[in-house]
C-alpha cells in the first residue's frame, strides 16, 4: 500500500520537482547568444568544460536502468552479472584516442551526429542513413528502459493502480515534464540536472556500501549468503565465480558492450558537447569513478540476497521482477526518508539519460533524414525546431512502448540495440582511422552483420520465462555445430562477420573499379582543437552542395 | 574538394606528430588485462573478505585510471 510509504513518496516528489524546476531554468544557464541553433539546443553550445562533461557523460552512460538491472543480474545469476565492471574499465582506454579524433573532425566540420561524419567521410548518403536509422532504433528502447527503472521504484513505493493507465499515470506525468523542459532547454537541462542526480547517487551508494555490510554481518557473510543461494539453486550457470562454460561469454560480452557504448548516439552527443580535446582526454581518466560506483552498486545484489529480499511479482503471472530487489533492499534496511532519497536518485537518474537520448535521436533525424532527404536548405533555426519537436515524438514513443507493450519487449529491444549499434563500428570507429573500406562494402557488411545478429538472437531461448526466441545475448556455440556447452556474445560475432564482409567487399569493388566517392575530410581534421582557425561554423552549405550532386540521393 | 587543402598540408605533419606517441601503446594494458578471466576467477586470496574475483576487478579500475592519466600527461601538448 502506498500509505505505508508516504515519507518516501513525499521526498521523491520534492526532489523530482526540484530538478524539474532546474530543467526549465537551464535554458538560461551559460546563456547562449541564440538558442535557435542546433549547436545550442542539441549540443549545449559545444562548450562544456571538464566538470560538466564528467557529470553529463557519467549521468548519460550509467543510467538508472544500469543501476537497477546490474544488481538484479548479480542477484539472479551471480558472477556473470559482474561483467559490467570490466566492460566499463576497458571502454575508456579504448575510446581515449578514438573520441578525440571524432571530436576534432566534428569540430572542424560542424558535425552533430556520427552519421554526419560518415556522410562526409564516405560520401554516401545511403551509408549515413543506415547509421542514423541504426542509431535511432537502438536508442528508442533504451529510453523506454529508463521508464522501467522508474517503474521499479514506483512499484516498491506501492504506487500502482488497477488499470494499465492508472498504473502508468505517474510515469506519463514525469515524462511530460521531462519532455517540456528538454524541449525548452535542450542539452543544457540534463547537463544541469546531472549534478543533482550524480551527487545523490554517490551519497546514497557510499552510505549503502558502508552501512549495509555492517548491518548484515560483514562482507564475508554477504558473499557466503550468495554462495549458499547459488549452491542451492538448480541452475548450472550461476555462482559467485564464473564456471568453465560462461567465461567466453563474460569476455565477449564485456568487450562487445565496450565497443558498442561509444557508438550509441547519446554517448557521442555528450562527447561532442565538450569544449576541447583535453576535456575529453581528462574525462577518460575521471569517468572510471563511475565504474567504481557501478561495481559497488552491483554488489547490492548480493546484499539483497543476504538480507533475504524477495522480489515483487512481475507483469505476468508466476514471474518475479528482479529489478525491484535494490529498491526493496533500501525500503527494508533504511529509514524511509533515506529510502526516499535513494528512490529519487534512481528516478532522476532515469531522466538525465532519457533526455540526452531523445536529443541524440532527434539530432539524427534532423540532420540525416530531414535535412538530407526532406529539406536540403534547412536553416540552423529550422534544424533546431525540427529537433525539438522530434524529441517530443521520441519520448511519446518511449512512453507508448511501456504503457501498451510488455516491458519485457523493451528489454528485448535494448538487447537487440546493443547488437545492432555495433554494426556501425566499421563505418564510424574504423572510419575515423582509415578510408580504406569502400562505401559499398561497408553497406554490405552492415547488412551481413545485422542479418546474422538477428538470426542468432532469434535462436536464443530463455529457459526462465519459457520463451523460445530473443531470450538473451548468449549464443550457444552448439548451434554452430560445435560440440561445446559454451556461449558467446552475439554482437561480437556479428561485427566480426560485418568486418569480414566489408574487407572482402572492398577488395572486390576496388578490383571492379566501382566509384568510391570523395573523402570530404583531410588528415589534419582529426587533430584540430578548440582554437582551430579553420573550424567551420555550423551552416556550411557551400561544400555540402558541391558533394551532393556527385551521387543522386536515394529515395526514402 | 574545396580550396583549403594546400596550406593545411604543412601543418598536418606537425600536428600528427603530437597525436602519435609510443606511450599510446600502453593503453592496451588496461584493455587486455581485465578480459583475462583465468587471472581473477578465483576465491582466494581474499581482501577485506572480498573474493579475488571481485576485489581484483575493482582494482583494475585503478589500473585503467593510472594508464590513461599517464598517457595523457606524457602526450600532452607543451605550451
């Protein structure tokens, strides 16, 4: 009953209203000369310094869903869920040099999205369109998942209703407010709110990891309780350590997820908003502070086992919603005012990434679909207004996903999202280093990787829910005809095939002398910095028009 | 494609030199080490009652931070 959680609900609501007010005020923060420009609305003026970038990108990558789902994974499966830690360790040294190159070339050419870069680099509107659509499709369910994070908290506070509409009303209201201030303030809103969100999360987690082990009898007791639970469970895959069969999955999942993370349009939005190359490089050293936080949060899953938390029932009969274990743990172990703060941290934690993701998806639509195919001569002000409206549409779509579809559908889509966004790796990430690949071969590779990835995901059953398809991202190698119970992460296999097809295709197309377009970037572009005299301010139609008539734009 | 290719060619080689450094190879260490599961898939030795699997992987965060900081400092532009 919600009445038992009144204090929590009041604190949650107050903090929520506070950040909403901040979201609206943010439009005047670091006051732009002219908000009616995509660089201002969509990239916060491209002028964020080290601290803002740290909060913004951290608040963007480590989402509310992560904070709820990773401990839920440890609660359910044990060590396999800890992949989130190596994943978020290796990402930064991997991205360290790649992202500064992307920043530089984007700075000089005024790119707003990764597809903008691909368009110029490979002179192929088709390839850019594929990258843009991949980005939008991968991002949409990610936004919907943020709602799953809020919902886990609301469920714990007893805020549920009989009809689907009543049950979802608080989320609809929350997202309406979010949509309104994102519309008004653009990227400045999540940047400002991220300060509150991350401060709350750091405080809550530090208190939790110091206080809970003391209350539960120490870390030794916590790991012992987890061990006992996994020993008793019939499932062979769980345990506090990895076993013979899931190590390959652990490694490939960590590596594949790390490769995918900075291909997501919303991660790049945060990076492109940085002021200069140094800000990005310094942040690659500073952002792992969040990884430490994530590792500690993950262990909350074991604390929930030691505290004998029973997850709330799931959406369908007979299932449990493991995503509720962390909110329940706080509800049981802490005074209600502190639980309220923790719940607000998760709730607000969902808003920051949701806002950035909707901005990133909107920018992709505006730059790579609207401007490319619908209105070639759009002015920066028109771009900004199209993006603002698109961000509203994207959020309505995300809410509709949650209200009208089973939340499990969003989780499946998010799983697919990680696999499909990886298929843009050859064009976006390798494209930053080499123009060797032929544009046609990159398209062929994308198609191959996408097809294989989908087929593999389709083949994976989920024994827990009894579904035959899309049951996870761990592909049993025996389906390839290998005599082994080991599994491997789908995304990494798919992107390997993608690369192979792209490489072979390049050789074939070169041999056949198929035109390869003109590279619109120069080697020097990849090192340009803040005070670069040659950077082009965003309206830069003159070169666009020259490149455009070399290839007819395909029909949508 | 457009005219600014000529004067850029002279600056390209110097700025490229700033970005290419042998120090960058160090970045492979924190990418590879956290993926070698046999290194840490064990219970002992424990640290503060954390099994090796957990404390060592958390310690890899420090390895990552240390390496990126070192590479950043060593390759930073001198002004």
